[in-house]
């Protein structure tokens, strides 16, 4: 996980690369969505949310982690979020 109080340039680069690769697989069907979701959603969500809340420029990059969240990464995040919501079992109570 990224140390949000003291982020390190190489950790940020590795994390954004992992987010981008996972996003590409999700958005372009490289692996079944169920496998990606079950294997990576929790880590993806944690990294994305951490980046989304980091607004301080990282030395060596000159950009904020938030600014590194590309439309591809955000699209996959939204897609996985909706996928998870759709997997929640719906129950109905019959009187």
C-alpha cells in the first residue's frame, strides 16, 4: 500500500502502472470480469481511493497522484464498482 503521508516516487509509478494494467484488462476484456473483480477489486479500490485523496505533488514526478488517475483507470473503477453492486443479492419479503 502507498504511504499517503510520505509517498515515494517509485511506489507511485508502480502503483499507477498496476492500476493501468488492471484497467486495460477490465475495459478490453483481456480476462473474465468475474476473475478480475474477485482477485483485484479490493486492492484496486484501495489504491484508487488513496490516489484520489492525494493532492500533493510528488517529488520526481511533479504531479499529484490524483492527476495520474486517467480516464481508463477511472472507467474501470466505475465499472468494477457497478459490477460489485450488481452482485449483491436482492431479496424480497413476501407477506
